[in-house]
């Protein structure tokens, strides 16, 4: 039976809190970047098609693929920084990049069925959830 020292438990809590703070900071920066890039892109294209969102989603997917690979091998950084960038910054920039990374990681690990399941379920459940949320708000507030 091992006895945990109070300092070890405190260090774990401090490390967890550091990660949460880094994710929050990265998320704020990522959200601001998403707003700026999507708005500028939409303004430049002048299109009714959501080109700004498309650009952000594709850029986020490229970034998480590139950085996820780099941080898993040739570019070693502290765990707190990795989480801040991949979860915080890119999560705030676009959650679509997380969806893309997780689906890719499953397929890359040979779990193609789970990857396809993630893609199918995310779309099959996510889009109707938007519709249900929209209709619920309409019913509640008469919008």
C-alpha cells in the first residue's frame, strides 16, 4: 500500500489548474482569432455563403493536424503548452478541428469504424440538435 504525500497531491492539483488556466487563455485568443479571420474573410468575399467559417474550419483542421503530429514527435513541448495550444487555442478557434483530429486519429489507429461512427453521429445528431434548439427557442420566446 502506497501512501500519497500531501505535496504530491497538491502538485497534481496545481498542474491541473495550470492546464485549465492555459486552456482558458488559449481559448480566448482562439475565439478572438476566429472572429477576426471569419469576419475579414466574409467581408472580403462579400458572399452569402459562410466562407469565413469555412476558411476558419479548414485552417483549424490543418493546424491541429500539423501541430498534433509535431507535438507527438519531433517538437517536444511541455504538456501545459500542448494542451493550451491544441485544446485551448484551436478549440476556441474552431471545434471542427477537434472533430477532424479525433476522427483522423481513430482512423489512423486502425479504428476506421469508430472514425466513421464519429463522423456520422456528429453530423446526424449535431444538425438535428441545432434545429431542435432553434425550434425550442422559437417556442419559448415566440421568435
